[in-house]
């Protein structure tokens, strides 16, 4: 099979996994399941690429190990976070806009769309597992960036989970730890992971595969991440306005001084 034929097989596998997840969401009457499924699309795509490429390259086992580590960590975290919880506010809004018939519409609006996005973003993974180019210094930089991003988002998620477990923090904003320097340090870590995979593709000779981390960064900043989460949070939690005024949205940076800031703690 050619490179692009293998890539299309990855799409078919992703869509099949989306259908399985959709059926599960019908049984649960809750589409939160797609959050846990998101990183599994990438793991399934990587395994598919490994199974169908004519010959694997020197980055194959390394790429699979890194994708599996990232995927299993994120799936475990999101599954625990969403277990027994009502449907996320984002999905409730989509359900309201697309009812009646949301049960069927969610197949393409939620599960199919995320499967397609994951497939598009997975392109550097196919490059990395199949390219015959020898390992070089860009691979080392990419690996370091992936591991840095993975640790960064893991610490950020752990800090947020610990903060939310304390009932006293219910109406507060988290501005300690990594959240002091970025309003979305978990998303910043996620972007680092994907720029790291992009570098693995560049190291293999495919600079054009950087379109994938660019797409992931755009999604995190402008679509499903920062913009969506902060659309109405200042109205629900007025203290978040101060947090926005002094804290970088994405890239960690020293907080700005804001006159009259009481340095309150609030969870997004």
C-alpha cells in the first residue's frame, strides 16, 4: 500500500471507532464519552499505520511508545474526571441546538467530527513510523518536547483536580502552581506534545507535516479550548476577570500586576 492509502485506512479505523463510541453514548445517554475517546483515535491510528505501512522506519517503536503513553494518560484522566458526572455544558448546548434528533445527529456532529480531526492531526505519526531517514538531533528535540509537554499537562491536571476536590474552593479561581503563570497550562502542555510529534516528522524529512500541530494549536486556542471555556466564565465567576487581567492565556509567563487584585484563587 502507498503512503496515502495507509493514511486513508487510518480514517476508516477512526470512523469505525467513532461509531463504537457513539453507540456507547446512546446507552449512557451522555456524549461525555467522546472526551475519553479523543486520544484513543490517535493510538488506533498509530497502530493502524504500523500494521499497514510496507516497511517501518527507525522511529516506529519510539512513536508508538510516546503516543501510547500520552493517550493512556489522557484517557485515564478524562474518564476519572467525567465518571458519573452529567453531560458537559458544551455538549448540553450542542444537544439543545440540535434537538430533536440529537441522538442520531451526535454521530456526525460529535463523534464523526472528532474522528476526522484526530485523523487529520495524526499525519505526523504516519510519517514518523514509515520514514526510513535515520534518527537525528531533531528527533531528540522532539522527544524532549513531547515528554516536557506530557509532564507539564499532567502536573496541571493534577493541580486542578486537587483544587476542585476541596469544597471550600467551589467559587474560587485556581491561581497557584502552574495556573499562576497560564490560565490553561494543560492546553499549553498538549500543544508542546504535538509540536514534538511534528518535529519527529520534520526530522524524517516531512516539514509539511507541521500543519498538524498548527491545527491542534488552533483548536486549543480558538475552537474547543481557550475561547470556548472562557466564553461566559467571567459572568459566572466575576473573580475570573481579575485572573484574566493578570495571567497569560496560554504560554506561561510572569503574572501582571493588577491594581486592587486580591490574588483570589478560582478554578476555571
